[in-house]
C-alpha cells in the first residue's frame, strides 16, 4: 500500500516535471539551427511510432515470458495462460517488427545526418523510454527480491516485467552512452531523467528501510510490553515479516545508487542542487520534524492532556513508526547535506538553490507556527466564554497540540529566517532583490492580508448581527477562530510589511543618488563631405568617431597615392577645424599632399 501511494505521488510529479523540462528545452533550443517543417514532422512521426510500437512489443514479450514461466512453475493454470499467450504473441508479432523497422530507419538517418543524434526528439524519446522501463523493472524487481528472500510466492508476472523491461532499459542506456556527450539544453533532458530516477530510487529505498525499522521496532515493542511471540523464529527466516521491506530496500537502493553515483557523479549543474536542496534535504527535514512533532504531542497528551485510551501500551504504540520515520529522514538529511558541504568548496552556482531551500523551510516553519498560534488563541477565547450548553470545555488536547506546533514551528522558522535575514544584510542588494526572497515575502504578505480581510469581515458581521438583535449572545465563542486567525495573520502581515519596507530602503540607499545630468555642449553637426582615395578609407571611421556623427564619402577617380598618416592629435585638430568652420557645409580633401578643409555653401544659400 505504501509503495502504491508513493508511485501515485511520484508519477504526476515526473509527468509535470517532464512537461516543464520539455518546454524549457524547446525555448532554449530556439537558438539552434532551424530545421524544416518536413524534418520536424518526420522526426515526430518516426519517434512517436517507435515509442508506441516499443510499448506494444514490450508488453507482448512480457506476456509471453510470463505465460512460459507460469506454465513451468504452475502448469495447472492453462486457460488463462493460453489467453495471455495469444495476446502476447499478437502484440509481439505486431509491435517488435514495427519497432525494429522504425529503429533501423532512425539509425540510418543518424548515421547520414550527425545533427540527428543531437536532436530534441531523440533525447526526449530516450528519456521517456528509459524512465518508463526503469520504473517498470523496479516494480518487478521488488517482487522478485521478496521471493528470493523467502518473503512470498514466486510471481511469473513480476519476473517477466523485471527481465523484459530491464533489458529494454539496458539497450537504450548502452545506445545513449555511445552517443554522448550532448549539447547543454539537451543534457538538461538527460539530467531530468537522472535526478528523477534518483529521487524515485531514494524514495523506494527509504520506504524499504523504514519498513524494516518499523516492523523490527514494533515487534520488539510488542514483545517487551505485550509478551507476544518473539521476532525471530527458527522455522522461518526473519519470521516472514522482514522480507517484503528488505526486497523493497534492495531494489530501491540499486536504482538510486546506479543513477546517483553512476550517472550523475560528474555533474555540477543547477539541476543537481535543486535535487539536493529542494527534494532530498527538504524531504528528510520534513520527515524528521513531522515525526518528532507527533511524538512530542503524544507525550504531552499522555501526561498533561486527555488521551484516547487508558492503556499506555496502546497510546505509545505509534513510537516504532515515529522512530523509523525520523531515522530514515535524518539519514537522508545528513547524507545529502554532507554531499552539499563537500561540493560547496569546488562547485559554483549553489547560491540560488540554497537560497530557495532556506526560504522554503522558513515558509514551512511559519505555517506550522501560525497554525499553532491560531489553535492556542482560539482555545483561550473559547475558555473565556464557553457556551452554557457545554458542561465541560475540552481544552487540554487543543492547547497541547498548539504548544507542540509552536515548539516545532518557532525554532524552524526562527532559525532559517534568521539565516536568510543575515544573508540579506551581508549579501547586499543582490540578496535583498533576489527573486526567491521577493516571492516569499510577497506571497506571505499577500496571504496574510487576505486572511486578515476575510476574518475581519466575519468578526464585524457577527458583531453587527448581535447588535441588531438577530445573532446569538455569545459573540466571542462564535468568532473565536476568526479572531485567532485575524490576530495571527495581522501579526504576520505587519511584520513582513516592515521587512518589505526595510528591503526597499536598503535597495534605494544602495543605488547612486540621482543627479541632474548636465549634457556637454556639443559642436553643431555639419554636413561633411570627405573626398579621398581608396587607400585612405580607414580615415573615415576615425574621423566619424572624433566628430560624433557620420560623414559623406566621395572617392577619387582614378586612385591617388595615400595621404600622410594622422596621429590622434592631428585627428583631433582636424575635427576641431571642421567644427569651427564658418559654414554648415564642409569639404575635406585628402590626398598625398595632406588634408585640406574647405567650407562652402550651396548657390541658393549664398548672399548676393
């Protein structure tokens, strides 16, 4: 069940991430040489049909292998096996030859046109095929490992899935290694696959290790406090309860280690930092904080609150799961944080991902803190004015829950917010104006304003309704939650408005003071004609730069010898002579004798 939930959560993330990566790759690929629409249509057609035929052929081969293995190990199953065999043969006969046909055509094109290997369509095809085959083979490998460890019966279907799709993955991985390396934007698609599968593998590994710890600790807990059967029995290795989790851990560990160490060990891209900070480190931290919060609440509820049971054994039976979850989360957190610290000394570009991580954890801590404060205020208001029909107001558990949330939220938010504030002070305008900081502050401030306005409206409605004699008399009880959220949201909006104002002042002070620009007086632009030979054409650009405007060029016919070279001082003097000319029209004659400046006027401009 846990794996099914995990897969259902990961699949949408992978799909959404793939769409985003494909859009980014398409946008970045605009700078690549444009291809004709015919080439693009041909590529979509060939790779699309190759993908579909590979899927059909792979499913067909899987069904055939499954039927063969089922008849070998369970020969009594005949009718269903014959139907599956017929379907598998049909899909295999149709899908495999079509895929071989299209793949041969694709390979011929790649040999004839080297740009085909660096095409976006080919890289997307490889990423999709390898991701799908890796996930399918991992699911099959989990069941095969469980059977090999004695944790369940042999499954011909899972064995067939593992064997066939592992072979598909291995073939495409071999082809990809022969073709690399890729252009930067195309390498981004490969990184998406690599880190997506690393995330999938580490999640499966964590689920397996967590299951091992949970089962072991739960059995030990029951043996200590309930005098149940011991964990290990001689008749069955691990008592038949650890093999499923152990098989899951082995399969997930192989997938994670192969992609994390085998395919990404030389990468230093931003994608790697996003994977480290925003997925593994953050996920590990959230697991630890959540598990400890649940444990703290159960302890406070037992000693200070109203527990749901009078049995201490039943009340604290959640602790094996809490310890397992916190251990796995801490291991993931510490390992990946160690990797980050090791790479920080030799890898540039860690700032953006680390900054986003800090603000994201601060936002999580602020949400926990705000929830705890709201529960605490609402409970206190309810204690001040409980309804007359309520004989005993239940306040212990809500207050303990609020204290637990505050005990977790305050240090998490305070620690990370203090760190990002310190970075904003030392980092200067670049840090205060960072996109992640602006998004965080405006998002928190905007949500707080919305909550303030909504709850203020509710409070005023209840107040006016009571004043007009239509509402119930116990106003405080009716508006306790709105008042609590109003106070919490108002405090958050006020504080972050002050932070936003401070950032604005700091950014304004960092900018140079605006002074009235005094434009230098420029000499009046004249209409200059330069008459020169072909050997003196280089003088034109220098003269235009000295004058600050373009000149008109007339070329002598026939060519004449080059004029003496003009140094910078002579060129400046020439520009000054042209600027001081008595007429708006100047003729500059360049020949072997030197440079001659002659002001002139048109006949209709002369005074008679």
